[in-house]
């Protein structure tokens, strides 16, 4: 079983940049599709970005295109989410999810989340 651990959240100012990391352990990620989701209190988890561990074009929610970049760091078994020009609406808990079937089946493994708070 793969375990996912997120890191990198915190209190940041609007306009800043931030890198969130999802580090995997336990088993190979070869067939995984790794995703980032954002959740705000009282709402469900919204897909933000995803990428296949083996490579290929990343996927993004339309609302974050141009400011969010998802990338694999295979040496560190990590999927990073780089966010530029942070906006207050980026505030939320960011979760890393893994689909062991390469995408299309939804996340089967979740991390514990990392909170991002953007202040004006």
C-alpha cells in the first residue's frame, strides 16, 4: 500500500508563491495517477491538478491554469504543486490523492492534507 504525506502549507500573503509536496512511500508509484485537491470548510474536495507518475501531460482545473504547476520528482518520490501569484480563494486544505489505476477511477489513497491560508 502506498502512503502519501503532504507538506509545504502555511500562512502566506496574496501574490506570493508556494510549493506543496506530496511524498510517497510504501510501494512503487509506477501505475499511479497522482492528484491534488483543495477543500474549504463545508465543501467537498475539488480537483486541482493531476499527473501520471510515468509521465505525460498534466491535467489542471480550469480555474488554476497558468498559476498552478504539477510536477514529478522521481528521485525523491514526490509530486510537487507549485503555486504562483497566490489569491485569497486559493485558501484551503490541499490533499494529495493517488489512483492506482492510472486515472479514471478516483483516488484510493489519500494524504492527511496541508493547510494553505492566503491573507490579503
